C-alpha cells in the first residue's frame, strides 16, 4: 500500500458508501478523487527524472 492510499483512508472511512454515514454522492466523489490520486502517484513513481536520464546517457558513452 502506498502513502497516498493511507492518507485517503480517513476520507474513505468517513464517507463510507456501504453504511452511508454521509451523502452517497459525496462518497462517490471522494472515492473517485482518491482513485485518481493513487493513479497519479503510481504514474509519478514510474517516471524517470531528467537527472537519471542524463546519467544513463553518460554511462552509455
């Protein structure tokens, strides 16, 4: 589990879709926002930085 999903856990519990502690629309929006944040964080973690790309070019020469 990554840090973003752990940070989102509080919101997911507060706006639980199953027990309905709040509006169902708010729960769906929170779930969608959390899914987007987790997807973005995974995409960012897979991306190589410019410094790393420059180092790889230097080692290839």
